[in-house]
């Protein structure tokens, strides 16, 4: 009997162990270091250029909160280091490589969160500045015989990123045209004259294990059961389909652990009475599309697959969907990796109504980041801000606890790419305004916001 009791005692910590929290921590650590640089190819800049950055950052040059790494390129900089920028050795050279977390991590209300979209990342600006620097770098003498080939490939990659025809116009948006252009290039088909940029914000990744069953991406058009789409950026950057086949298993593994991410809890005070009232409104007005949000016995979210909502119902900006032409679908069907990169090819286009876990951190809202706060999203489109500044969007001082999202700043932003302007193509802030929203009072909106903070 005594023995049994002793056994019971020592096994208590085992039961108390928070398995999902542990798996989350492991997944975050692995993802932080993830990049798919392989056989000299991937999202790489010119060889040895990274040495320059290394010595600058050691001296703290450019890495301050007002420095260009953060303000101009939108990288998250911590302890003088850029998140998601790696220094990979290759054939006696050092290669600067972009990893997933350059885009798939960022700050909200001053907190660093892995698995959130980077609100300021500006690959267009990074590309054009890097191409300029690399042009000069390439003119200097380089002894390594492998230099030239790699240099030229990364020059093409960065020039493409920076090309105003297919790159983003605003910080925090990534042009999906970059990825789509690969399907044309690899099959030697010229880009159509009216090639749409389809700019979107970088999506959150928690819950992806279930989300992928509905379909990958904002439009749910990628077949998410296969892992191929996750390396589409690498292909665009000059990786070969043959190499991808060799490391495909590790991509699949990486995608699986994204399913272990947990959403970040709201870090400030929540008014529980209002949240309860908000919960009731949510059940009536929102749940039909967004579903319910249940927690397990440890208090962690139970992730479920989201619904896909036709454009004619949600009526948000259509550019991301206008890009889905029959020609594109044909090219996806015949692409050299078509066993792992496939589309769902729905008859009716639309957007996924995402699960709202951790929504407090995911502003600006909608797939194109066109609405700065939840309060604005619940208000008539005519009342939503037409322009807003993205300066330091993830910092504490830009966080609006009341309206949930970005604070308004009165000062004019001198950098146009850091200003979100809803008159730009693909930047419209219309839609997602339903009959049931029209009767919401100010107090109701505040209650819904308090409820959303609990997710
Ligand atoms: C240049 C920024 C950028 C980088 C780097 C990047 N991604 Fe993404 N990722 C995006 C954007 C933007 C989307 C949404 C595209 C869309 O909806 O059309 C996305 C979507 C995804 C999705 C689908 C999410 C969903 O909700 O359907 C997965 C999974 C993903 N990325 C994984 C990765 C992995 C793994 C890496 C590293 C190999 C990576 N990404 C690197 C920008 C990036
Ligand atoms: C008819 C279906 C529908 C209803 C009803 C609906 N939504 Fe949505 N919601 C969507 C879709 C679809 C999207 C994605 C649209 C897009 O990105 O363009 C979305 C997006 C959102 C987003 C932005 C998510 C992000 O990651 O940026 C929030 C916040 C949101 N909804 C909250 C609500 C709330 C709160 C209610 C109820 C008051 C509600 N929605 C009612 C379909 C709906």
C-alpha cells in the first residue's frame, strides 16, 4: 500500500506536465532556426556580403529602433540581431540566407511572437536595396570560383523581389505574384500583361494543422494536405525542383510541427463582464462563419478547420482572387513538382473565415491588412480609416487596447511605403460588413472586442 502511494506521488508531476505547452516551445525553437538553404540555393544574398552586415551589427550600426533594418526593411531586430537572417557556410564562403521567421514572426504590443505575420516586413524594399548593394559588391574582386554563379542567381532573386511590377507597394504586405511568377518561369511562359500582384499580409500559423484541411493561404486554394506550397518561396528564389525532392521530407516535417503552435494570450486586462456579453453577440452574429472557439481541460485552444466563404458574401478586396486565372491553374497542374504542389480549384472563389485565436495580435485586419482595428472592422466601411501609418506597428505605443489594433497617429509619415493607403490597387478596405453589424451600438462593439481578447 505504501509503495502504491509512493508510486502515485512520483507520477503526479507527469500528469501535471503540460504536453501541448512543451510541444509548442519545441516547435517555436525549431521554426526560429528554419531555412531551406540547400546545395548553394535558396533565399540567399550574394556570398560573403553577410560579413559586412555582421561587422556592422556588432558595432550596432543600423540595428537601432530607428535604424534602416527595422524602419526601412521591417526586420525584427533583437539584441543587435535580425530575426530570420542566417549566416550559412558554403564552399568556403559565408552566405546570408532568409528564413521563414523573417516573415512569420513579429511583434504585437511590444511582444515578440513566433508564428505571427511580421507587420512591417518589406521584401520589395529589401530586394531593391540588396540588388543595388550587390551590384557594387559583384564588381569587387572575388577569388572563390563559385562566387560568380551564386552571385548572379541571388542578384536575379533580389532584383525580382524589388521589381515594382510584381513586388509589394506597402510594408507588411507580400505580393503573391512572386510565387505565381515561378509557375510561368519554370514552364517558359511569359507573364500575362495584367498580372495581378495579389498582395496579402503574412498569416498567423497557429492552428495550421487543422487550417490546412480547408486549404492553404487566405483563399484556401492551396492543397494543404501536401507540403509543397511551403517551399514555393524557395523555388521562386532559385531552388531547383530536383533539390526540393531531396529535402521534401524535412519540409513536410516542418509543416507538421506548425500544428503544435499555440496562440499568444492577451497580455493586458480584460473586462470579464463585457467579454461575457460579447460572447453572446459573437454566437449570434459571427459564429456562423467563424465557428466556435473551445478550450481543452488545460485551457489551450481546440483548433478546428475554418470555413471558406464566397467573395460575393464577404465582399472584401478581390485582387488576391482575380489572380486565380484558368491559365494559372493549368500551370499549377503541369508544374514539375505537381505531386506535392496542387490547388484545390474551387468552383467559387472566396476567402477563408479564419479562426480568431490570438486575433488581438493579428492587426491590421483582413487578408490585405486594410483595417487597422477590430472596432473599424465592425463599423461601416465608409467610416474606416482611408490611410494609416505602419510606423513601429508592433510596438507597445502603437497598440490600441480599446479598439484592438493600431493606434491612430496624427503625424504624417514621410515614408510612403510605411503608410497604408486604401486607394492603392488590392488595398481596398471594403466588405465584411453584414446586416447584423448595422445595429451594433458602440457598447456592443466594445463587448465583442473584450470577448475577442479572451481568444
Ligand atoms: C517573404 C515572406 C515569407 C517567407 C520568407 C515565408 N513565408 Fe510563408 N507565407 C507568406 C505569405 C505572404 C503567406 C500567405 C500567402 C497567401 O495567402 O497567398 C504565407 C503562407 C504560408 C503558409 C500557409 C498558411 C495558411 O494559413 O494557409 C505556410 C504553411 C507557410 N507560409 C510556411 C512557410 C515556411 C515553412 C517558410 C520557410 C521555408 C515560409 N513560409 C517563408 C510569407 C512568407
Ligand atoms: C458571412 C461570414 C462572416 C461573418 C458573419 C463574420 N465574418 Fe469575420 N470574416 C469572414 C471572412 C471570410 C474573413 C476573411 C476576409 C478577408 O480576409 O478578406 C473574416 C475576417 C475577420 C477578421 C479578420 C481576421 C484577420 O486575420 O485579419 C476578424 C477580426 C473578424 N472576421 C471578426 C468577425 C466578427 C467579430 C464577426 C461578428 C461580429 C464576424 N467576423 C462575422 C467571414 C465572416
